[in-house]
């Protein structure tokens, strides 16, 4: 459970960065931001695997690039469901937001590790 909460907070941080960098993305307040991170985690855990399975042929043909469209759809779904999370810029704003959230999640997963604990990486020369 701790890992899920940490990943949701990292998604919320990615969404916050997107509101600062991407024109056309607006989140009304901090509570909506945290809820958007939590809801994005739920959507990515439940809806995204089904959508990935349904779009597997086009994902294979596009060498995996269609997964970016799936991630964009997940961000748009959260914005559609959650009042206070607005996408005014259309597809490209949602696309760039999905990229930012993906990069933040990737960095967070690298730090948290697969078990939901914070890992300390020591590099010795």
C-alpha cells in the first residue's frame, strides 16, 4: 500500500509539473491534484491493461509507440472524470502531460523500487 501511495504522489508531482510547463492544462487546487494522482493510479491499474490488450496488434505494428496514445487517453480520462482537472489544449497538451507524468513515474519507480520501498543506490568506484 505504501508503494501505491508513493507512486500516486509521484504522479501528482508529474501532473503539477505539467500544469507549470504545458499550456492548456489546469488543476484548480491541491486536493484535486492529489485526487488526480490517485485516480490516475487507479485508471492505470484497471483500465490501461485492458486497453493495452485490446490495442496489442497496433502497438506491435507501431513498435510500441501506440502506448503513448494509450497513456494520453488515460490522462484525458482522468481529466474527464475529475472535476477541477482541465485540459484546454486538446490532444497535444494531454500528450505532453502524459509524457511528463511517465518520466516522473519512471524516475519514481527507479527510486522506490519494485516492492514499494525507497531504495538507496550506492555506486562504488
